[in-house]
C-alpha cells in the first residue's frame, strides 16, 4: 500500500486511538474524525489531519477505518448525510476505495453496508478485532475480516500494522459473526475467572500464588493471564468497556435467535453484566464483573 495515499480514521476510543497511532508510526498520512475533537488531539499533535465530518474525511482518503461504539454509530457514519457513502457514491476513483469497519457490530448491518458499497463501485469490509488495549498498542490484534477477498488482500499491508493474526473468513458479515463467536467465548471465560478468584479469596488462599499455579495449566486463558492480574491490583480501568461488552453480547444473542440457537450461558453472563452496569460500572473494564459477583456474595473485596 502506497504510504502517500491518505488513510481516514473515525473513532478515538481505547482501541481506535491506539490503532491510529500505530498507523502514524508506520508513516501513513492520516486524517481523523471524531465527534469530540479534544479526544483526537494526541493524534493531531503527532501530525494527523483533522476533518469535521466522515464525509469530509472520506472525500480525501483512499481507505477509511471506523472503530466506534455501537451499530447506530456505524450506520450514521456510512449512510448519514455527512457520511462515507455520500462522499464516494459519485467518485470516479470509487473502485480504488475501501471502507473498513472495525466496530463490533451487527452482521446484518455489515451485509447492508457491503451491498451499498458494491452498488456504488467501492468495497466495504467488516473487520472487528480482539486483543484489547494491549493488542491495539502492540499491534498484535486478531483481525476478523468479512467481505470481498480481493479488497481484503489489497488492504492487508495496512491491517498488518495493527494485528498479527489477520483472517478473511467469508462474505460480508462473516467478520462480525467470528467476533460474536469470540465474545461468547470471552463471556464464559470471564465469569469463570471472576468466580474462581472469589472462591480462592473466600477460602483464604494467597491469590498471587493461586494465579501463578493455575494460569499455566489447563485453565489458562488470555483473560486469566491479562485481566486477573489487573483484578488483584485493583485495576478496573477499561481495556474494553462493560457497556460495549453488553452491546456485543446482545448482538450475539440476537443473531443466535435468528439462527434458531439457544445460548443460555451467554444470556446469564449478559444479565450479570447488566447488574454491574446498573451499579454504575458501565464505564469500567470487563474485569470489573468480579465486583458485581462480590456484592451478590457479600464479599467485601475487589472494590465491591
């Protein structure tokens, strides 16, 4: 990918800002748009260009990424009056342009966007990621791509700046369904990590020693290795927000219903996270689930 071609980036949350920063490190010419300019200032101070709308950003970019909060944000970014479609639909260079949505969003919306893009002679890929804030900072994200295979391979040099496990999984919506699979796995694992730590605490075990004992065995997982130590330090800052995880679980449950599947374990974990959100924990990291579980058991620990 030609480093002289401008890339547009929309969304400067925990993951988005780290990814955009990596593209600047790689030497790409980067334009940025976010609803609150102040959140983009760290990128602007490093040479990124500010734009006032998704449409303005797209009009001068060959590839546009979005990494925002919710499906309705994605819909507005793409289909809105100041959106990407308005910028590219009559462009003579449309066939050279690619929109990549890294938001965890709806498979149905991903297909709708891809169809509108192809009808206007450009490409749209759904490419949600896994790896949290650590993976975003280190460029080790897992990137799950759905959409046109040729377009995906065209932008792989850019994606390689952000992740080290990039897979094209099928037509539009496939990336989102792979991410839903990922979130189902994380949900079950996260409640297991929190319940295990609560049990060890109530049993009077030394938690650091227990964690060292179990994390390298059959119970080992990314959440156990990366989030359990944060819990023990009392660090509940978000690598991924509780409120966004609730959204992700809702998307997975809705799509599962569409497929005729019952996922009772996921439904239960979503209810536990909803309780945490109701207790004021929506802006905390997903590891804060232990606080809701501690309150249920009257355990005065873990910031409960």
